[in-house]
C-alpha cells in the first residue's frame, strides 16, 4: 500500500513580525521569511526521523527552510527538490 506523509518544516530562523505592518512591510517580511533557514535549535521529532527512514522518497520545495528540514530528517539520503507552485 502506498502512503503519503506530509511534514511541516522546522521553526524558521526568521522572527515573527511585531507591531503594525503596511502591505509593503508584509511583503518584505514574507521575502525574508522565504529566504531564511531553520532555527539552529529546531530539531525534528523522533517520529519525523522514523518516517523518513521508512520512506522510499523524500520531496521538498526549493525554499531554504524546506530543504534544511528535509536534510535534518534524511541525513545521507537523496532528496528530490522542487520549486514552489
């Protein structure tokens, strides 16, 4: 039986915005968030690591946080990287 498991990326190294934001502020924050990696203290759960070892394929978007998250759960495994939709 084929099974598809979806995991969300780890905690972003880019902080949440504070205070009032204009539309341009939100867009700038989003660009910076997409360029940021994963917080150095953010570790995958044991379940995420186990699921990765049981998987025949791991796919991630080309966003830095997605690639870093996938690499943390799939050390020494080949990853398929796809651009965001």
